[in-house]
C-alpha cells in the first residue's frame, strides 16, 4: 500500500491586514488570547460606511460553514461580525471578498479592510502583514487513512519514508521539510482542497 499523508495547516491566527498588533503561540491546546492590537475605527475603511472583510476561497468548516461567511455561521464568520459590531458596523454594512492563501499576505494594496483566515504567525510574514493577537493556537496536524500503515506511526523516524502532500507557502510545508525531513520531496499543492482531493484519489 502506498504510504501517503497530507500535512494540513493547523496553527491558526486572526490576521488583520489594516490594523492589529503582533502575537503568536505554540501551545498544544487551544487558548483564548485577549486582543491587544491597535484601535480600528469606521473612518479607516476602504469604503466609507462599509467594512470589507477578506476570507479564503473556499472558506472551510468549522471556520466558515457551507463556504458562506455572510451567514455568520462558523468560528471565523462569527468572530468577524463580532469585530464589526465592536467597530460600529451593522451586519448589512459588512461585505466579503475572497482571496487565495498567498494573495492575502503578499505586499501591496488590498481589496479588504482585514482578512480573517487560518494563518500561522511567523517572523517572515510579519515583515509584510500586520497581525492581531492570535485567537487560536494548536500544533500541526497530519491526516491520512485510518487503515494506512502510517496511522500507527508515532515517531519522526517512522514518518521519514512517508510521501507527504502539503499546501505551498505554509508552515506545514516548512514543518514537513525541516522537522520530519522525509527521504522524498513532498508533493506541493496550491491549496488544501487540491491536497485533499489528491489524498481522496489515493495519488
């Protein structure tokens, strides 16, 4: 049986591209962190009277349910509307735009006031993105089939001969490459949806 796993990004943070302070964490269990970022006001938005929030394409459950952030269902969607309320925006004055994982953290002008999706906070990313304090911290995760030989592996040495698939530009890729250090190069995908599809196809 082919040994195949996907390393999925699991360390997450709230990224505020327009306003927010730095923060990070490495705890193994979720932790709620009080925000300590810069003040955001309605007058600082791209469109007067409108708060534009960026999210992923697609946006995944449980962060956003049914890929519909405007519903307010899902952890990040609910957080976004709670932030909007604190800033003085009614729900009808919030609009959503979609970005790819890489687009949201690249230098340059953005089409959103802040972006809310699962980014690990790293020193490299802090050079181009202003992060809020993290709202959720956890370790990296590796997923695969329950009946695969890798399901019972518990050490890095055992994982060294596994073929991994990972999203490009993520801390998951860094983790696989530098910590697990497999004997063969991992497959690299544009996003987790493509990696998941490859796993489901047993590629």
